[in-house]
C-alpha cells in the first residue's frame, strides 16, 4: 500500500511505495526546529509529484544532505542524504527521508518512533 503526502499549501506533493515500519525523530538543531518525523526510503520508492521548481533546498555545514522544503509555504518535505547506517556516508546508496507528518490520512501514532541523538552525534 502506498502513501501520498503534501505540504501545507499543497504545492509540494509526493508519494512513497510502502507504509514505513517505523519513524525517526532526530534531535539535531535542524530537525528539532523543523519538527520533523522521518520515514526512510530508497530513491526508487519515492516519487515527487510536483514541479521541481516548487521545491527549495537548504544545505547545512558539510553540504552532504539536501533538506528540501516547499518554496511557497515552507514546510519541510523530504531530505536527500547518503546512507549513514554503516557510520560513514555511503554516497553510492542514497536515502530519501520523508517528513511523515505530511502523509495524508495516516495515523503516525500507530508506528514506533526511534530517537537519534543528532544533537551530540553531528
């Protein structure tokens, strides 16, 4: 079962192929201030349904991650990043982190949430 999501104004829309098994709450300064809950996907299982010019991008510090948001309403939508599961950035296996708070008609409370101590890790 796939899911669709959108920003507040509806200009940025996306879909993913599956319901995530869990969500991630990162405590880094960026994620905390943006209020995101992340669901991780491969690029092949994520599809942006809106024009690329409606998406703005912010890059912080190392420029490794592309933090995308709606250019109109400012909602944090998705992030493009290398896979960090091995402790180092794996640029050959990128990940898409979708802000699960933007999923349409989806009960976030039904999923477990893992907390990552991003405040102290990076």
